[in-house]
């Protein structure tokens, strides 16, 4: 069980990158197959993020009341059914609603994974486990676009959603067999709706929690802007093929894995807060330089891709460190705290992705602007809020 735990939790956390990155190379094929424009296809990505964001606020209290396994299995069932529905859709509107359903189901795994880490580990052990989880989860952005491109070569884009349904169903079986309940009955909360709202309000008022929650989520929102804007920037603006796009996307995910592997080593030498501050500084600087490249055009595609690599790699540091520092004092309400972090991740991600689409002007500037703003905001959060 101990050896399998990082793999199982990583698989639970991978629903976000798998359900987004696998179908990014299929955007043109979906638009053609459902007689939709590119904006309508991109809206299905925003619908998924919206479902991911909203539903986590429900899963958090359920996880603290009923344990981790039952809400997790319910979410996996919803994701499986929604994915099968995506396979049979006939219109882009149907796809959007079913993508929203995928978000509602898939976020259960992400909420429970963070809560289980808090249940079973603390301190350096929690940082190590969260980094292992991020390392496993980092495989998803590497493999997903390549798998999506491969399925497109074999047949229809609909095969992508069939594979997602199979992934969810298999994971449900693994959870039933190999993942025991991590929250004992005596530690479960019994509040009603008013108590749940009181817990959420207390978390939002907790300056320490919010400082590190925002440090973990604001820079990640910049990566969502990259996810939403990069298909146009790479494949249309710079004429990169779908297969080459998948390779660039995978290379950036390798950066996430590399930094997540270094985090446990760095935190043995320096305090986690100091390491996090360094990563946030790196991401803010990369975002600002990226904006300069996009505005001036200096350095061309090589400079753009290199700075994106640096920024995206930083996610491998801010996710485990920010999450662990935020949840360190939230043992009694780990599910709700995890839900707030997850809602911020995908809520801010949905906003950043929508902004890229709204101010789209045929250049890389909108994507770079949002990324730079998210990087600087993440750098400021702990400095302004943490005591």
C-alpha cells in the first residue's frame, strides 16, 4: 500500500491534465466534426474548468463527513458516464455540457488526493509525498498530447473520450481494491450546511492559509492560460504540427517533473517557505520576460518556448510546497481546505483561460500578458498576506 500510494494519488490527481491535454491536439478535428468555430471548441475547455472549480466545494465537506473513498468513487462514476457521453455527442453545445460533467466528476480525485496526503503525512514526509504525487502527475502532460495525436491518427477524436472513460473505470477498481480509507470515523465532521459555510469562511479569513493557497494557485492559473492559448500560438502562429506541439508540451511537463524531484532535496537544506519564494521569483521573472518577447518579437519562437519551459517547470515547485504549507494546520478540515485550494486552482484557471480568448488579437501577447500577471500575483501573495 505504501509503495502504491504515490502512484494511486498521482493517478487521482491526473484527471485535470489528462482531460485537457489529451484533446488539445484534436481542437481542429472537433471543430470540423461538429461544425463549430475555434472559439466554441475552446469554450468546452472553459466548461471543464468551471465544473472542476465549482464541484470541489461540494466534495470537500463530503470528504470530511463521509471519508475519502465514497465521494471519490461517486466522482469517478460521474466522470466515466460523462466521458462516454462525449463519445456520442452530435453538437458542440452537448460537448460543452458533458465536459462540464467531466469536470464535476474528475475533481473528486484531486480533492481526495490532497486530503489523503494530509491524513497520512506531516512536515517533510508530506512534502516528499506531495512531490512524488506531482512527479507521477507530471507524466500526464507528457503522455496525454502524444496519446491524443496517436488516437487522431488511428481514427476519430471521439476515441480520446472513450479512453478517458476507460481510465476512470479502471481507477475506480484500483481504489476499491488497493486504497483503504484514510479518515477514521472518530475524526469525521458532522456539521450541517451552516457549519460547512462557517468552515469555508474561516479558511478565507485565515491569512496564513490564503497566502500559501494563492501562492500555489495564482501561478498555476498562468499555466492554464498557456494550455488555452498555446494551441493557437504554436500551431497557427508558428506553424508547428500537432505532433511537434505534443513534443513541446511534453517537454514542458518534464520540467514540472524535474523540479518536483528537486523539491524534497532543496527543503532539506532550506526552509520550505524560502524554497517556495525562490520558485515564485523564478516564475514571475520568466513571465515578465515572456511578455517582453511576445511584444517585441525578439528571440522568436526559441525564446518564447524556452521561457514557457521555465515558467511551467515552476509549477512542480509551487504546487507541492504551497499546498503543504497551506494545509499544514488544517488537519481537522483537510477535505474543505483541499476543496478551497482546488476551487482556486480551476476557478482562477478558468478566468485566465477565458481572458486569453477574450482579448485574442492574433498574436502571443494575450497569452503572455495573462501568464506574466499570474506569475507576479503569485509572487506577491505570501509577501502581502503571510504573517
